[in-house]
C-alpha cells in the first residue's frame, strides 16, 4: 500500500494494493507517527529495550546483531528486568530528560506495554569474537544513533526535529 499525507503528517490516507491489509495499515500508522512526532523532540527507534531499577536500557544495532538476544539475556540473568519493547520504542526528550516509551510496534515479540522510563543507557551492539564496552561521546555518539531512527531525512522539518533529538541524546545519555 501507499501512505498519502500532507506536509505536516497530521493525517493520512492508506491506498491498499495487496491482501495483507493489517500489515499495510500498521506500517502506515508507524510511518505517519514517526514523521508527525519528529519535530516534537520525539523519535521512533529500531531497538530492543529493557527496564531495570526504574531506568531503561536500549540496545541498538543492525538487524541480526543480537538486540533481542541481548534483551533476553538481561531478562534471564538480571533479576527485576522487564521487557519494554522489542523492535520500535519511542524516545522523547521532556525537559532535557530522555524518556523511552513502549509502543504498539514491537516486532516478532508481542510486547505492547504502555510504560515509560528515563533512559539509563544506550548500547550500540556489534558482533565480535570478544566482549568489550566503551562510552561514545560527541560525533561518535551522535552517528551511532542515526541509523536506528526512522524518518524522512530529506524533509527539513522532520530532519531538523530528528537532529535535535539525536543531538540531545548524544550529549546527555550514556
């Protein structure tokens, strides 16, 4: 299907072309939400998120890197950990605090939770023959976020909103 909407993305029309109407409507709503929310310090991420001790921890990376696996390991081995979202959480900056929210879009794992937590950390995962972690700062932190955020980067209003959110996250979130 196609999503047809005005420049402000406050409404849209889905034109159906296949048999899987539910998927077309679900994907159109997700795209419409991401585009409409971008100018409001809000971004839809491709990530797995867990909560622990009233903070959220986001796992970013390319498809197949192990985001969901990493979240499951936290759930299995760290007592008190809960799954927030396994595919498309929402991040919003509120009063200079980065918050993550569950969303209706959780991928293969049915985890549709109406919860929110301040972000305790964002981890960019990559596969390697060894384990290590180090904190990214500045442009490295910024560029690690960009591939995980949905949006139309050629639309100035959307791009400016996403840039502001990415910049704030890179400067304030470990």
